[in-house]
């Protein structure tokens, strides 16, 4: 590996612009429109990062990165329960919009996820993991596994830290009095 691939590049806001817009899309108060915007910006991320860094991204690689796989069982159950799912999803989205603090929390989670995704995509491009078309599916699988393993909720991470360190709570209470 060359040293320039190993050194992290300077922060470039444009790399994270689509990730930020995808994460903030959940703040759009119209159900299903927010999902359309989130999907739009999520799909733009790989191409925008590649263009910004001058990385030649193959169209097949971009398709593989943006592909959302569903199993046959998911499709069959989705067709059967589509009406119920649509009603449930609409009610859930309306409740999220009415109880805005839930939406803000969701926005933080999604924004964190997309920032992590943008960082990892840029790293994969710099390291050459997306250069070989045969290696791309495995690289995309690794990307998704890392994102699933890391978790994106900073609030959950904070809660886990507080729960696992009761001495920290006692010390904080002692200092606060």
C-alpha cells in the first residue's frame, strides 16, 4: 500500500453532503416523501464521493453498492401484507411526525449511519477495494457487516456507557450536589 492511501485525507464537507441530506430526510414532515428523498441521496453517495476524489467508479460497482437485496420470502409476505403494512407504516410515520422528538432521534441515528457509510465508502475507494469488479460484492458485504456491527445510535451508545458504569453515575451525582 502506498503511504497516501494509508493517511486519512483532510476532512471534505462535500464527501458527507449526500450522507447528511439522506440522514436529515426523515425530518420531512410528509410520510413517504421523506423516504423518497432518503433513497435519492443514499444512491447518490458512491458516485458523488468517487467524483469528488477523482476515483473511477464502474457503473456495475455503483449498482452493487446501492443494491438492496430482499429474499423471496420477504417479497411474498410483502405482497400478502402490503395493505396492512401500508396502513401501519402511515400511522407510524404520522406518529413520528406528531411526536417530533422521536423524529429528531431517528434523524440523529440515520445521519450517524450515513456519515459512517460515507467514511467507509471513501476508505474502500482509497484502499482500492472497489477496483476489481470481482471483489466488489465481497467488499459491499463487508461494508454492510461493519455498519451493522458498529451500530449507529449515539444515544444507545451513551445509554450503554451509563448503564455499564454505575460508578460514573454516582460520581456525577456527587459532583452535581
